[in-house]
C-alpha cells in the first residue's frame, strides 16, 4: 500500500501501480483528461468539483506557513473514474485508460482570511461508501503531517531531503 503526495501524480507511476495490482492513495496534482465524462465534465478537477457532497467530517487543521491552527468541517465526495492515457507518451507503460477512484475533500466555509482547504485523491482502493472515503482521506492526511514536519526540519535545520526521507531518519532527527 503506497500513500504518496502530489509529486507521485504521473501517468507512468499510476500505470505502473495499476499494472502490478498495487494499492495506492495519492494527492492529485495533474488535471487529467477522463476517458468517460463524469458529472458532465471531461477533466478530473472540474468533474470532481461538480460532485455533490456525500458526507462530512470534522478535521483538525495544524498551523503552517500562513495558516492558523483550527477545527473545521470538511465535505467529502467520491466516484469511480477512468483516466485517459495522455496524448503524448512519456516513459514506459501500456497506453490505456486507468480505472481508479477519486475522492474530493474540501472546506466549504473557511474562516475569514483563510484559503479554503481542498485536496483531490486518486486511489485503487474501492471507495463505494462514505466510510471508505473517510478512511482513504485519513491515510492521505497522515502524509500531509509528515510532509509538513519534513519541510519544517529541512527549513529550520538546513537538513538535506535525504536525511529525513525515511521514517527511521525522521525518528533520529532532533525535533525543532
């Protein structure tokens, strides 16, 4: 099971994981073309944003650069999608559509002066109910905390990325 940030959002990576039958949850970066339109939309971001909320949950937002810590409520929507293979091929993969699930998590009413939270996740794990969507979103939220911790370490301590790229290294680096 791979849980990754948006830097893993390449068609090559997605096709590799699907071809091997691996499970992943990753944060979407690229606005991919859909093989089959969803909610009348042909691109992933617009299609996902057109989906109605299928549930909500409380969320604790940690403080970060330019963002205050707060408690909020986020909405969740999800659907099965088929990502179209890119028109221009890069890398070694079978150029065919990929069947994945998409989950959108967003904050409909952010506090005044704050940007709304929103992230779109892609996964090969089945998401056919709100409980599944919440579980997959929670997996991704943990990577957000680890990424923020790593960025804080590299900024505050001047550490190289390689020094904090594994969980063992994270444990051995002194906290800020």
